[in-house]
């Protein structure tokens, strides 16, 4: 019984988001860590993400049934009813938002709500099924967790939070397009208009390269703006350039496109994990005051 309630929340996605939330939180904390606030932020946002994933499974059950990767999800097999999954999602959402509202602040809660509404409402209910720009819209919700972690500490949206939002949004694009390439047949069968299916793999390759290039530049804004140090800059430059070189290999005449896309996807996870850790440990002791919205 417990297994299906866990699986419907997509625990892999929750774990990935935990790392980015912690990275944003520790970057903003600058060594002065409020343990209770950190736990409340991590648990609260994890519950919010779990809620969004559970409700997404309810919405996507018809699509999931047509995809090899998702056809064994509990809402597809009938192991868990849509009603039970939806109720589970609502309970998790209420618990998560309550934790964030009690222990964090209005700015952090605002971004948690924004990410939730975009993912569940805009992306899952409409954009994913109807537009090639669904990935772009979904990238915004995927970029929210580190911003929530950051704003939980600062209680304001400043240049550091803006850089994190842009950085993680840009990262989502090549990550998602790579999945869509090596899962091409799944997306085609489900009639989901992701870029490789709607406009071709060659165009998706180009977009992957361009997004990684811009992402590499944006990561440099953290050290250049004084939020992180030379250590972060070295790590960001090394991993981003390596990722870009890997992406460019997709243009080799003898490339196995599926294998290449899996490599780009796999390294994307390693890249963002390393950067999240780097910004958590290589912060500047005094936060720069650029622009601030409270």
C-alpha cells in the first residue's frame, strides 16, 4: 500500500529538487545556517513537489498509458485510483504549503505557488499536450525550487535569486530535449508536441547546443556578481564546457543519436548537482546588494 503512495509522487524528481533547494538555501545562508528553517524549507517544498507530481499523474494517465516508460505507473495500471491519487496530492500540497507559510516568508511561498500553478495548471493541463513551447513553460516550474530555498533565507527576490531562476530554467531545456530525443517513440506515440517530434531532431540538436552555451554564460553571473567565488567559477566553467562539447558531438556523422542524447541527459544531472554543491560551499561572506524586491 505504501509503495503506490510513494511512487505516485515521483520520488526521483523530489530527490533532484532537494539538491537544488539545498543549494539555493546554503548559498543565501552564507555559512549562517538556521537548521529549523532549512529542514522546514526542504520538507515543505518536497511535499509541494510531491503534490504536483501526484496530480500530474492523474492528469497524464491517458498519455502515460501510451508511453513505454510510463505505462506501469500506478494510475495507469489501476493499482491506485485517480481519486485516491488526487486526494493524496491535495493532502501533500496543503501540508507542504502550510509548512512553508509558517516557517519561511511570503516571497518563498509566492515562488512555491508560482511553480505549482505553472506545473499543474499551465503545463500539465494545456501546454504539454498542445504546444511545442510546453518545455519552455515547464522549465519555469523546474527552476523554482532553488529560488524558494534562496528566498526562504533572504525573504527577498534579488539579483542572486534572479540568476538562479534563469540558470535553472536554461538548464531544463537541453535536459528535457535530450530526454525527448532518446524517448522519441514514446512522445510520438502519445502525440506530445515536444521539439524533436514536432520540428525534428536536427532542430532539437541545435537548440540543445544553444541553450547549453547560454546556460554556461549565465552560470558565470553568480561569481561575476559577487555571490560565489573563484572555486564555483572554475567548476561551472569546466562542467559547462564539457557539457557543450558533449552536445556538439551530436553533429558527428557517425553519431548514435539515442546514445548521444542519453549521455547529454545523464551529464545534465551531474552538472546541476555539482553546481548546486559548489554554490552551497563557495559563497561570499557578504551578499552584494544589487536589486532587491521584498
